[in-house]
C-alpha cells in the first residue's frame, strides 16, 4: 500500500516518476535480491548496503517526492552532523551486533540511516551552493575518518561476521579492512563528486550571466 501511494504521488511528473522507479529497483536490490543475504555474511557487503541506503536510495526517494511545503527544522549543519552521527553509531560494534541479532533493531538501523540521509539531502537541495559544498566536504571527511578507523583497527571488531567470512575465502579482519576501504574511498568519493558538480554548475551559471 505504501509503495502504491508513493507511486501515485510520483505519477504525472517524468522526473519524479523515473526517480520512484529507480528507488523501487534499489530497494528490491537491497532487501529482496541475494545481495541482502550476502550482506549478512560479509561486512563488506553490509557496508556497501548502508552506503547505497544513504547515497542512492535516500536521494532517489527525495527526488521522487513533490517539493516540501514546509522547510525541515534545523540547519544543514545540524543535519550533516545528525546523518553522520547515525552512520557512525550503527557501525559501533555493540550497536551493529544488536542490529544483526534482532529484527526490530535491524529495521531501526535501516530506517534511521535512510531517513536521516533523506532529510540531509532535502536540506542540501535547498541550501545555497557554497553551503551545500561545505556540507558535502564535511560529510566526505567524516565518512573517510570512519572508514580509516575501521580499516586500521588491527583486529576484527564485528562479531556477527567472525564465523561467516571464511566460506568466501576471507578472514574476518580482511573482510573488515576491505569494508573500511570501500567506506573510505568510494563512499567519500560520492560526496566529493557531488560537491564538484555543484561547483561546476555554479561556475557555468556565472559564466552565462557574465
């Protein structure tokens, strides 16, 4: 029913409709395809899963919705900190283990990561170019720091994967190091590319105006 209501809101606008279709495809890939089961075995896949929630699914959902009539409370800086805090918190080993051991905690993790990221993308879209670039660069740094901490931890931190990686030819620490690198490099790169795109668009508009 929720998917049908969402689809009805998106119909009639080509851009929103395409975004809704892409978001639905992303959701099915994350939660219905074999990738979902893989993310229970490998921490690398789980990190990729979380990055796709925040960097692909969340902005697609935002793009599929009509413009907000009321601005969200709080500044972009607050939402930048909040969405980063949410991502960091769920990758703290105790909370992560709790999320993978109980359905309610698991879905709280998925919803809070996606919801905080979606609110952040809304605020980002409303912000002036310079403010949006600053927020993107701050998010890039915070993501990179978390990725580096996970990569160089020195020992396996995530108990749910201690016995699930060997069948894939990886020791738990190797899986964790790859996951940290995925978060550190591709995860941070998305924010950098978005910042560069905003800068390029701003410079192009200034050039046309001149």
